[in-house]
């Protein structure tokens, strides 16, 4: 189950009451979704204070716009759209960057692979080392992950975080960013390749 | 008729886009066969999966000033 699905649990009646100005319902909404908004914002901007500020700005916008939410899309999709707009506004840009993404060559990759005498392919692309995840992830690796993702243009970064980290379906990501599904898939492919190249030097065995 | 297996560049492109795709489609079966014989594409696939795993595993630090933020949201809402 994706993190967003876990949070798609605030009752529709709570949304309705919050939209009508019910203070307790709105507080429930904030409590129910603040972690999702904070985590997503942090994954995008890699700064806890900026992410916390985004939580604040997002819920103020949610309050102002909640009556416009018609329930045709999932609430989380609508919410992500507001967070994305807030992230973009923090960069003082009115729209997504249309930057190109330069991806370096893959070390050891050859389209005609080297073969041994028996015709077996010889491995020339280095494998990655085993690295523990999460709690024991060292600070050097954490810093590398931050630097690598911050090099991604914002639209690629948001696609990667929504799709791969938050586990949103490509169709939902397309709605959040007002892109076509093929455009989302193309950005996702390039974002994954780019990040892989950025981490390769550190991660190779 | 023998089906031509995809080249490494096709495989890399496919796995970059369809990292979590259904592996039983015709195209995926060809990709799977290629991967069985190609350590380079296997190494690439594993490193790509690891990239995603690392970002998924990177837990953000706890949200700072949660109560202060809730109170700012309340104040902004009342002022609206």
C-alpha cells in the first residue's frame, strides 16, 4: 500500500464539514494529512524547515480552496497539486522548469558486449555494493542522496518522488502535474537513470 | 521463426521505464530472457532498483515545530 493510500482515510464527511468551516473537522484533516505533506515536501526540497513551512502554506491554501474540491479526483491527488504549487512558488517560479536533463554515459556499458571464448557475456558494468538501508545509512550517503536529487530539474524530481517514493500511479502523477502519462513515464525514466549515474561512483563495489 | 532478442540499450531503456512492470507480457518475457544471459543488464537493473530503494528508505527527520505550525494554520484560518 502506498503512503498516500494509507492516508486516504479521512472520511468524506470530514472533508465536507471542514469545507463548511467546522473547526474540529479541519483540525482532523490537518492531523490526518500533515505527515504526508511534510514527508513529500521534504523529499522534494530536502530541507526540514522549508518542508515544515510548506505544510503550513499548504493547509492555509487547503482551507481557502476546500470548497472547490469536487470529489471527482482523489483528495490526495488534489492535495499533492497544492503542495507542488507551494514547492514551486518557494522557488519563485510560476511554472515547472522545462529543463533538459543531461545523463552521463554508463560506466562499462557497451551495446555489443564483450564475450569470452564460450560466447558468454563478460560483465563490464560494475555491480553495486551491499548498503544497509535507512537507520544505519551513513551521513555521507545521505548527503550524496540529497545532492543528487537536488540536481534534478523540479518537474523530474516531483515525478520521481511521487511515483517511486510515494508510490502514486503514473495516472495520478500526470493529474498532479498536468502532464500526459507518456510525459510522466519519460521523465521518470530519465530521473531514475540520472540518479543512478549520480550515485554510481560511490555505490560501485 | 526465432525471435530476435532485444539489445542491451533496448533492455536498459525498458527497465528504466518499466521497473515494476508486469513481467509476463511478451516484451517483458524477451527482456527476462536477455537478463538471464547478460550480467551487465542485470547489474544495471539491480543498481536502478537500489537507487529507488535508497530514496524510499531515506526517512525525513521528524517534522519540526508541529504544534506551532498547527497553531499558525488555526490563526490564519480564523483571520480568513
